[in-house]
C-alpha cells in the first residue's frame, strides 16, 4: 500500500504522456514527414544531447571531487 497521496500515480501518468508525445513526434516526422514534427524531433535531439553531456560532466565533477579514479 502506498502513502495515499497519489504522487506515484501522477508521476507515472506524466511519464506515460511524455512517452506518447515523443512517439507521436517520431511517427509524424518519420512516417508522415510533417515539417513541425521534424523540427520538434530536431529540438528533442538537441535536448537529449545536452542531457547526456550534463550527466557526463556531473560524473566527471563527482569523480574529481572524490579524489579521482
């Protein structure tokens, strides 16, 4: 049994909605060649790469802060 506040259900709903939106954008860009979907996919790709770079930089900072390899 959960805590009863429904935060997990809301987070799951939001995550599912975001996945559906991303799938819709990819299908629109690849299958239907919609210009707006292609541009949105380009933006999502840039955001994704920025996220990966941020994670790698944080990992490097934590490694250096904790004394190196």
